[in-house]
């Protein structure tokens, strides 16, 4: 692989320089090094050092320091108005819960620190003076597009069961394959995922699901998916790839064989946010609801009522998932999209708050504040969409009086 230049941001270089002037060595480490070697812009930078936490604090005595990660050797330094995490080289004790080490020992040797990390592509460090520290051929694995555990994969996964999903996530997002020994161990140890919190599973699996390689990874490691979610039909997995990289749409595609309630239970298990839960349930429910017939004389009006019921954003997602499964005629989907674009451009009245009258107007003609008021406004909206009445104040008030 052609060596990509590793150019650290000025703030990271300044942090490493400050540690060096204190007599210590600092390195950029982990995912940021991997991304730079791949020619990608890292999302953030982690710094590791042979300085113990108290020594790191001394090096940055003129800066604000946050000590929330002190137990694990992490000191967050507010440097040049930015929070930068600096973590001491460490060796982890025994993992009793398949997630967290029972104890952490600070060490001076970077080799010990890198050897405890999950995958070779994440076990590299860089210092401008020392250069690239790559003890486990991470750079070569990037060239080969391989995800491989550092050392014995059974040990790595038993230390932290979440690494099972992390391996799958990296393969999906980066377009890599998982090395055979790592892959075999991953499947062999899939039951370890039961020791992982739903929130962490959701975070990792969501990144996997919206990756370019989601279909291939889910198919290849179906036993892991089955362990988490039970049976997923192959047509769902294939549809995921045809969906846009939207979290809720892809989850809905994955659970499209279920009814809305059961799909909601899957999302509850993952402790998703309420909005994603709502959309997934709605999209799953929409799978059994056919769209209007494009040959019907009422097609445009029926689509306008659909827009009114769902809103533009939700209806666009309904179209996307139906496209992915191919369970609607292409002419119908195109027709719905065309009507939506036209209505949106014209700012067509599709919601009660777009009516030329509101609750205050109805109160002025004697309608009490009650469910009846909402019912009248809903009926007026229906008539406007049907084209039976103009969205004009006097006309709407006259019809309201009749109601």
C-alpha cells in the first residue's frame, strides 16, 4: 500500500510537544491513525502517553483538567479551548463481566498498551519523531482490507463481547472482510452479546446497518443476527441494501416481516429513541397498506389525503421502503412522488394549521372549545383537499356554520 502521509492537527502536535517537554512521549493512537493511513479525515483524535495521570496533570498545570476518566488513566485537558483526552499506557486486568477489566495497571511501555487493543487496524500509534508504531501489521491489514483481532480472538471477544459487533461494524463501514480465525471466533462466541447492554448493542449495530457492506456482513454472520433478533428473512436483508442509509428505514426493512407491535418490541429491546421507534412501527405497518391506484380518477386526491395523514417526510420514507421491497408498481411510486413534489412546491393545504381559519375564528361564530371544534377543522381540511371548497376564510366560515 502506498504510504499516506500522517499529518496531525496543530492542537495534537502541541499536546504531544508539551508531553515531550515534560520528559514523556505522546502518540496519536487508534482509529485516527487508521483513518489517516486510509486517506480519511478522522472524526476525533485520541492521545496516549507513558506519563501517568498525575504527571500528565503536571505537564498541563496551566490548563483546566477534567478527571472523570481517571480510573482508566484518562485525563481530559482543555487545551486551546478544546477538550483532548490523554490516556496513560495501560495493561488491563481480568475481564469478569465480558465487558470491563477488573483493574487497570498503568505502564510505561507502549507495546503493552497496544497489545490489549481489539483489532490490528486500531492498534497503531504515531509520533512525529518515532514514526508509525505498528506491532501487529495493522497497516498491512488495511492494505488487505482485513479486520483481524490482536492476538487470540477468543481472548479478545471474551474480554469484551461488544467487540463481536465492532468487528462486524468495521467490516460493514470500511468495506473490509473479517479474517477467518476472527470470523470463526466471532460466531463461536456470539452468546457473549447477552452480557452487553442494549444501548451499546444499538449503537454498534446501527452503524453496521447503515454501512455500505451491511447486507454482506449480516448474511455472512447470520448466526450473530439470529442470536440478537431471531429469524430475519433473506428478502429483508436484501431490501436493507436497497434502502437509503437511514437508521429508521433500514431497521424497518430488517423487521418488515413482523407486525407493527412486534417490530416495536424489537426496537424497545434496543432502547431506541421514541422518534425512531415511531417511524419504524409506522413503516412496518405501511408495508401491508397499498398505495392508491395510479389509474384511478381519484389518484391525485387520494395521494393528497395520504400526504395529509403522514406528512411529506414520513410518506417519502414509506415510498423508499416500498421501493426497496419492490411490492408496489413503479408507476404508482413515481406517481405518488410526482404529486408530492407538486404539492410541496405549491405549498398545498394538507394540514389544519394551513387552513385560512383556526380555532379562534370558529369560537367567534359560536363554536365552543371542545372536540367538536377539532372535528369541524378536520372536516374543512378534508373538503379543501377534495376541492369542494376554497381555502378562503369566508368560504370556510360559511361551511363551518352549516356544520
